[in-house]
C-alpha cells in the first residue's frame, strides 16, 4: 500500500510518500517540504505533486492519506 503523509500543522509544510514492501517494512519513496511559514494553503498542492513525481506515483495509486494533527 502507498500512503501520502501530509504535514501542515506547524511551520513546516510537507508531503511524504511511503510504501509497504512487506507486512512490517515501510520504505520512503519521497519527501518534500517547505519551511516558509504561513503559505501552506498555497504550497501544499505543488508539494504533493512534486512528492508524487519523485516517487513515480500517481494520486490514484495512493491507498491512504495520513494527516498531522495540531
């Protein structure tokens, strides 16, 4: 399963793509972040698109989305 993890609750805005190789082993395919505060709503789409491109994935291949809470 491929997971898109999003961080927007703090000063960092980021997206990470991970996949499960086996039942207990997760592998990071890509991670993209911006440290510019107060632009999360402007940057998140570009960050997600970049992370998906680096991971050679499409949004349709994502099986779950994980969001930070804060």
